[in-house]
C-alpha cells in the first residue's frame, strides 16, 4: 500500500516515485493499492492536517486485508505519506513492515503532527526501511540515521547525489523498496 506526499504541496497518488513503486511491486507479482488522501483530486472529504489522514490509511489497510486476507501488508509512504504511515502503523498490528521515503524529520514549512517519540519507536518491532536522498532538506542523512537508531528493526539507505524528490532515481528507489518488501514477505 502506497501513501502519497503532502496534499497541500501538490501530492497525489500520481507522482513519478509512486508510479515507479507501483510498477516495481506489481512486476514482482504483488497486489498494490495506491489511493489519494481525503480531499485530493476527486476523493471525498477535506485535508485533515495529517491527523484525519490516519483514518484514510486505516481504511485502506482494511480494504487490502478484505481482498487479500492471508497476505502480510507492507505500507510505503513518501514524505507526508511516510509520516502518516508510520503514525498509523504504531497502532495497527495489520502492518507487517514499513518502507518510509523522505520521512519529514525536519519538516521546515510543512505543517505536520510530530513524529512519534523515542519510547513509541523503541516499542515498534516490525521491519522498517528508511530511504533518503543525500541532499534531502526534510530528511537529512544524519537525522534519518539518528531517527532509525530508535527503531529496533530498521535499516537506512541514503541515495548519493539525490534530494527529497529522488529525481531521475525513481526506479532505483523502487527497486530498493521492492527488495525490502520481498524480505518482509519471505
């Protein structure tokens, strides 16, 4: 399941990174759900500040679990979507693993609820893959490494020469996420 970037900054399910992820995961034979958060494009509702979107992720996980009840569910989010996916997964045992791209550790001008604290992160024992660009202003390498150290089953990959948008590196990022998903499902 894929969660898109910030709705107030042009984020939707139709971003090139999400297209690359969708194609890579489908090529590996996986069922993939990509959706728009509330109020984006033709979806109902209005932007909920990163809080109401937790309900969107929970509903999407429920939809996936109804369709494929015996398959573990891995949630992948990019930027805003990574923040929402992480916060939902903390309370949702149906999530078997998380792939977080450009997690807004230093959100700058993005208005987002705070990320979970150290105690919540230490309690999360499922696999987490954190991917960031070397020049990501929202998810700088040192910050993501420090953040990941609080997650017992995490690993980090920094894409050299790339920024938050992973421009022209979408397929490479998708292959890395695909490898992680394969490991979680194995």
